[in-house]
């Protein structure tokens, strides 16, 4: 099994890089919105092992899973605290370009099990 490299961002502006073999749902359960004793973890940034196929034409690259505040949820009428950001690439551009440009960015609610295969 390969090590996944993640960066955990905390409320106080600090971050820590970790290597883990956990899948994404386990990482969300173990780290997101949990305290390190001083500050609460608000974001897990995925530095590797974070791509997935979308049909035959696109590649998705999970960038982060994060927690939003109660104020933000109320202001925008949201019902899910955990969100994710992913960039979507044209598969041919991803495979053959040294610096592929993303087609679009997706920012949406994180649903448990959605990234269980990553």
C-alpha cells in the first residue's frame, strides 16, 4: 500500500504534513473538526494519491476536504458542514501535458463514502 501525503490546516494558521495509508472517509473522521489540543482542524489538503476517473473523458483531482463555520452555513443556506474542492481535467490534456489546465473546479458538499475508493 502507498502512503498518502496530506497537509492538515488548523484554525490558528498552523499546518502539519503527514503520511498515512488511510482512505479519505477515515481521514475526515479522524482529523476534520478535531482539536490538536490548541486549535481545531479545518482542512485536509491532499498532496498525492488524489486522482480519479470521471467517465472516459475526464480526470478529477481532489484538492481538499474542509469544514465551514456556522456563520457561513447560515449566510449561504447550507446544510452540510463538510465540503470538498476538486479540479476536473480533460483526460488527454492530463496525460500528455506537463502542466494541464483544469477544465473547471467543483466545490460541493462532502458526502460520506463519496471518495472511499481513493
